[in-house]
C-alpha cells in the first residue's frame, strides 16, 4: 500500500498537481492494481481513500467568533515570487482543476518555523450562480478560491513532504466578483481556452505576488488536510482575510473554459468538513479588522486606467470609526443645542422675573 501511494505521489509531482491523486489518464489501473476513481459529484471518497475519513479534514467553515486571536503569529514573508518572463511555466488541466507549476526557487521564508518551497497553484470554483470556494467564513462561500501549495524544504520534495505532519503549507486566497477587471489574473485566465482536456501549455513567468492580497499579515491559521484524495492530514493552512476581486468576465472564463470527461469542468470544491475540536487562530482582532474585501494591485477602470494606488477599501475598523465618529458628532451637536436652549430658557425666566418684580416693587413704593 505504501509503495502504491508513493508511486501515485511521484506521478503527481511530475504533473505538478496538488490533488496528490492521479490525473484522468492515470486513473483506473497502476501496475496491475485498481485505483479508486473520484469526482466532485460523489464525495464519498472514504472507500478508496481512508484518510478522507480523518478527524482533521479540510476545508472548514471559519467561525470568526470562535477563532483564537494570536497577534504574535509572524507575518508571511515570500521570496522569489517575482518570476521572469523568460521562465516558462506549465499550465495544465488535470481533470480536476487548472494548475500552474511553480519553481522551488519560490518560497515562504517567514511566517513559519521552517522554510517551505513552492510547488504549484490551482483554483476551485462553482458553476453559473453557485459560488465555489472551499473554505467558508461565518457560513459565507466566496466565488472561487486559489491555493498556492508549498512543501517543507527539509523533505526535499512534495512526495516526501506530503505524508509528514509538518510537510505542507498552503496559502488560500478567496476570489470575489468586483466591478473592475483584475489584469493580474489574465496571465492565467486568458489561456484557459487553449488548454485541452488533460493537456499542458507553456506560459511566461510573471509576478505571482500580484495574485495575492496586500495584507499578508491578516490571516487565519489551522492544521488540516489536502482537500482532494488521498486527503493526507499534513497541511498547515493559511487563509488570508482579504478577498481579492476579479471581474465577472474573468470568473466566467474560469467556470466555462475547461473540459473534463468531455463536460465543462466546474463545481470542483469539497464540502466543508467538521472542525472536531481543532483550534483556528487569527493573526488579527476581529473587532478591529474583520472580513476585508479589497482590490489588489493591477485593477483597471472602464477606460483602462490603472487604479492600483487608489487603495480604496474599508475594513470593519474603518466602518466602526465612521459610525462612532458620526454618533459622537451628533451627540456633541445635541448637547450644544440643549445647552443653548437651557441658557435661553434661563435668560427668558430671568427677564420674566424682572418684569414681574419691578411692577411689584413699584407698587410697594
């Protein structure tokens, strides 16, 4: 069994997929042994992949009221993410998702107690009007989700690391539809229609940083599993708090461009799994910075103008500041009006007393 899993993982590493499962051309048989076929329509994967029944599975719903705030969690530091155009990357359709191979010169150099090297990134999405993120936050499911997969450098390869407790680190980014076009994602989305089922094409390298949110220091952290068979529970998840915006046209490309088994490849997300007493940590306070939905660098308006430097976004802290500021202003104004009114009443009372008093004094004289 271990040899079979190792061979599967070796094949996976060659194709650059995070699924840690064979592509459609490998599903069925391997060295005379039958492999379990899996799909997203029937997510009862336990029979063929027993790890999928573990008590630390992913994805999960992140209940922000129950997260443990730990502001000591170090910020994520990335190295080598700005790839040169001369570096050719494999963009492929493995039958379960679209995935982009990444060189191990890319790494997470800060944020963990060890270094993690990049392997690949891929996406999960829904269909038509159905959202397709894997993780949810307070029950909210976003339009899509991007995973950037890394393996611990000390294990030297994705294959070796995938079965080690601290072997994998995945960065998760929520995607949501905004009003503007996000040109950074064109590097991938504009090529989707060129990838035949089971095929791989080459695309030039680009700055992978531009696919990420701007606030890498605001994230949720928990330990879990691969979200596809064989569901190894060896992943440290970092789910960023900010949501990156893309256009509806870009999301539609993701939902409709790829084929699997001669059908449109869509709804490739796993249902949320039980938390089972695991802790979910937040690197920020939910009272001051909750769900932030912001554009990342590279947005253009309808005239094609780059609005990267605008930085127009609001966090919950900003909203609360506006609300409390408004309430304070209204209270101060009401108090001032009240004081003036009382002063006027006292003035009128005093004038009234003098009017009454003088005639009385005159009468007394």
